[in-house]
């Protein structure tokens, strides 16, 4: 992926309950039957939010897994898949916001979540040169969010 390539994002409605007004990756939550199959959840969410079908997405690959604690009792795990899509496909906006293509080099300058920013920065620094899966743990350093990264590998 070069810096001139574009990434499809969802511009959240300003009245959204989660990330109002922010530019966010297409995605969402997992249903109970998807807990052991995050790729299935990814495909469902992409279809719901964009109208794209699985056969219209090439090379859909898990690239990042990020965990964090929300409050005292909730652990959130975010699975981030990358894939390619032709711009010739017709997209549909969802009730969550409008879809927008953004150059990868411009994403960090947009109003995005801390997690998205950390993933994009890591991808630009490290991830774009590899095909690996990276695991990150959210942390706070001097009151600012950050992620400690590791590479997910098979030890056998």
C-alpha cells in the first residue's frame, strides 16, 4: 500500500452515541455466533455499512488485534482487517454516517480515535513493509493514549 492509496472510512454522524463526528474504520461489534470467527463479523459489518459483498473484497486479511480495558469490568478486543476494493462498486451510506475515501497519508490529520491513530502510525512505520499480524495493548503514558506492539507469531 502506498501513501497515495485511499482507505474507506465512515464519517460518523454528529449525533452518534459512539465517536460522534469522528472518521472511523468501517466495522462494529461481533454477534454471539461470531465470537470465534472475527472475519465473519468483519464481512457482515462491511456489508451492513457499505453494501459491499465478500466477493467484492480482495485479500481480506487480519493485520491488527488491539486490547484495552474500558472502565473497570470491560475488556475490549478490536480485530482490524485490511483488504482491497475497487472504487467501481456502488457504496451505500448507513444510518451511522457517510462513507468517504481518504488518502492513507492524510488519515492521521483527520479527527480519529486514539486507537485508529495508533494503528495508522504503526502501519505507516512498520506494518506496510510486512504481512504480519500485530497485537497491541492500549496504555496511558503521561495522560496520553498509546499502544505497546508485538508481533503475533507461531512459536513452533
